[in-house]
C-alpha cells in the first residue's frame, strides 16, 4: 500500500510537469524518467524489506512485555534489592619526629582510603566487606581486604560469622578499625598497631567467630568466641595471619566477655583471653597465652578507656616460660566541638622471649601522648597529637624520640 501511494504521487507530478516542457525537452527527459522509475522501484523494494523487519521485531517483543515475571523475575530466595551504599573513611596526615629513635616516615602522607559495604542478602544473613588502600613507605599504593565476613544471625544471643575479621579481644580492637575518623586520637596504642605496622598481637583472624548478647533488664552481657588460623612471624619481623590458609592447620582460639551494668550508664568492663601457636623464622614455634581485662566509660563528653594484657609464653626450643605485660590508659573530655585527650602506654616485654625477639616491634617501651580533636562537622575531624616515646634498646640503653602528628580525617 505504501509503495503504490508513493509511486502514484510521483507519476501524477510528472504528468503535470510534462505538458509544460518543450517537445525536445520531453524527448530528452524520457530516458531519465525511465531511469528514475527504476531507482524508485528499487528504493520501494528496500523500504518494504525494512518495514517487514521492523514488524518482525515488534512481534518478538510482545511476549516479553506481556509476561515480564516469567522472563525477568528471579526466584524468591534471590530477591533483588537496591545496591548497598558504599561507605568509607579517608585521611591525610603529617608527621615530624626527633631524637635518637625514629620509627616511621616524616612529612605529609595520604592515610588510608577505607571502603566498606554491608550488602543486604535478605533474611538473617549478614555480610561485611572492608577494602583498604594505603601507601607503603616507597610510595606504592596497595589494596588489602581487611574484613570479609559472611554471617547468620540466629537472634540477639548468637550471630555466627565466617571469614576475615578483627580479633574481638579488648575494647580498642573491637570498637575501632581502619577508619581514622572514628577514634579520638590519631594513633592506635603502639602495641595494638596492625600487624604490618609493628603490632605484637594478630589484629585480624581468618576463621569462625560467634558473638551475641544476653540481656537481663538493663544489664547486658556480650560475648565473643572465635577460632582462626594461627599466625607466623616472617623474616621481616612481621606477623602473618595467613589469610589464604597455611601449611598444616593450627588454630588461634579466644574468648571475650564484656558486661554493661545498669547502675553505671556508659560503662563496659570485660575479660579477654587468647591462645595460639606462632611459627618463628628460626624454625621453632612459640605458644602464646594472653589474659587480660579492659574497661571503657563513654558517657556524654567523657571518654575513659583502659586495657591490660599479660603474656605467658614458652618456646619449643626449651627456653622456658616467659612473662610480659602491656597496658594503656586514655582519657578525653569534649568541650563543644573540641576534645582534648591524653594517653599513657607501657609494655614490659621479656627480651629473652623468642616470640617478642623475633618481632620488629617486640621491644619494651613507654609512651606519653596528648592532643586535641576538633570536630569540624559530624563527618570531619582535625586532630593534633604530640608524644614522647622511650624504647628499651637493651638493659643498659634507651632510645628516646619526640613525635608530632596532625591529621584531617573524614567519613562518607
């Protein structure tokens, strides 16, 4: 139909024009008109072919539009939901050190870019993924999966997790992760530093973790019971938590109990313990037994945190049992947006203990720090921290250093 209409219109136009032309012009144009008709014929054939393809495509789409549930809707257990929001932390830090002990770089540096997701998997399934980008001393940027947990919440009394998590001993390592904006101070307590920053305990575990709370009125008891791959100390004196598994399974096990009394709002006190067996670079291994306690009081402008650790270690070489201690105390008081803070830290580590001797950060030290935190907004904080550090090099000599840090930290 379309083809006939177009052809008749063109022929009518030619019929009107032809009488107006001279006899010689019409004779000359007769051949051209026949050529145009042939081209028109080919064009109309192409138009009809394209029209048939369009109609065929429209016919194929009709079943999809009529029954989208059959073609598109997933099975009920895999219900779709909005993509989980991407949350994170970032910071920039400046550092200056003086004295005869230098432990770290100086100048300005990009801190951590900490990204985390909590995908909604439906029902009682829980998940948490934390990816951290940080700068190495040589300026190279590396990415590491700090937490990758998949869990199931049976109720308030029990959530069972599997994957890579923060060891839930004490208060600090449970409450604060890689996002610098969360904590009042710039630095972590030195002996609770992450493994690759000189920590003397594994801060991450890869394995199973059961946690929950038991309520009795306004009283609350929290617990954490966990099992993970046992660590090793590598040739560089750094703890390796074996995130990809290890040759010959050994387990770290631990238990933490934390009580929140109804009589004192904002108070939490607890006990923690950890048992593990760490491989050392010399081929031996040390049995690590840690017991300790902690208390945290956070109410209004007041922040008080205290933790203590006692170690009773022995080595397979027959070096005998070695005891060591570590503790810190931090206090802060907020006045509007400004929060001054102070922290005291101390470790007394037996230098004859093969475990601490193999660690790069396994020396006794004393550290006193104070500083200010200014909350520019609810999501941004400017911090200043000054500290004096005394490291026991040996029984007759100490190394002293002064440290100054400034940090701008945000969350988003």
